[in-house]
């Protein structure tokens, strides 16, 4: 922590973007599985 070099900033930005994309993908996957599986549960 505390490394302020341009490479470190770039790496952190890329990782942050990747994490956001992964969360979006997970959320959309969960939402679609819930809507598809909601009728089966009853």
C-alpha cells in the first residue's frame, strides 16, 4: 500500500474495473436465475 507510481495506479484502476465488471456479471446472473427459478419454488 502507498505505492503511488504510475504503473501501480494503472494496475489498481484495471483491477477495480475488472472487479466492477465481475460484480455486474454476477448480479445479472443471480437476477436471471431468480426470475427463472421463482416459479419452481412455489
